[in-house]
C-alpha cells in the first residue's frame, strides 16, 4: 500500500496558527497533526508514505516521507493536489488517501484496510455527537451521505436540508483498491475540464464532487464505518477536542 497525505492548502481558517507553518504541522496534544498520522500508519505497517505539499512546503520534512509539490496550491483545490502525485498510481498496490488536517486512531485506519471494495471511504456513524459540540447548528456544516445495501454510498457532499439526508459523515479518508487505481486516474483524465462541479471549476472541484461523479458513473463505493475515533482540525477551536472522547491519542 502507498499512502498519500494531502497537505498543500494554506489553512486560512486556522490562522494565526498557520502563519508560519502548514496546517498539518499545527500541534494537537503536543505533536503535529502529520506526526499523529504517520505514527498510526507505521503501527499498521504502512511505510510507503508520501505527502503533497504547497504552502510553506519547506517546513515539512520527515524521514521516510516522500514529498510531492503542487505549484498551483494557492489557486487549486484538493483533487488537483492529489493528482500532483499521479505518478504513484501505478496499479501495483492499494492507494490510501488522507487529508492532512485529520487525525484518527489505529482502529479507524484498520477498518479502512479491512475493506475490499473498489473505493472505500471512512464514514463516522456517530458524527452528530461530534458536530454538536463543535457548533450550534450541525446541519449548517455537515454534508449529505446516503447509503444503500448496508454500506454502499450513493450520495455524498451535498448541502443537506434535513438530518434524514445524513446517514454518516465522510471523514477525509479514501482507499482505492489496486486493480482500480489506473481506472481511478483515467476517470479524472476523461472529465470535462470546461464543466463546473457543484459550482466549482475543474481545478477547484471538491473531493466529494469528484467522488460523487465516480459514484454517478457506476463506481462501487463502500463505507468503512466508525463511531468517532477521529478529529478534523479546521479551526483553532477544534484543538480543544484533542483529549476528548471523540479521539484519544493513546488509543492510536
């Protein structure tokens, strides 16, 4: 397995903490977010690890971590960042993709590794408990996620109008099975670069828009369920949950 961490963004909502460092280098419980991820990966035997950088790239240096660079990090979004590492997508092994601003326990990652679907997405079934302590109205920030056949994902990433449209919350963890990696890369290559995707142009489409396009084209995407066990660090206030029951670093 190859792991690709997406960490090119400027982390503007985390300022001033990101004034002098990339978002993935902001500390949670005394350790950078990146190191939390790398430690969990190492514990589960994932040693072929890569990171796509952009903003303050020179601040990211770790032994055994290969850097790739998105030169357009200031004007493109996460899908573009991912495919700056397209040369890694050879089809010889599974690809694990993870956002650089999340942390998760070893059990959360193990749930991903145990799945054998063409596309696996990490999904938190207890998301509302977590969102409710982060914000007054979880519905304003959450995104839709609809399931069929137990764990088959048929919709994600839309703006919900009711909680009935949210059967879980996508966590920023993706696994592409080896025999679908080349098809995954080819899918983006054939997309219309003049179209808009959920209101964004091709270079700025959301990752959820890209995944939804694949699902709409018939790709079998399955959820690896968890009940919390992770955190997204999107604003300084999120760092207060580092020792909470939603994510416990000792359990990683």
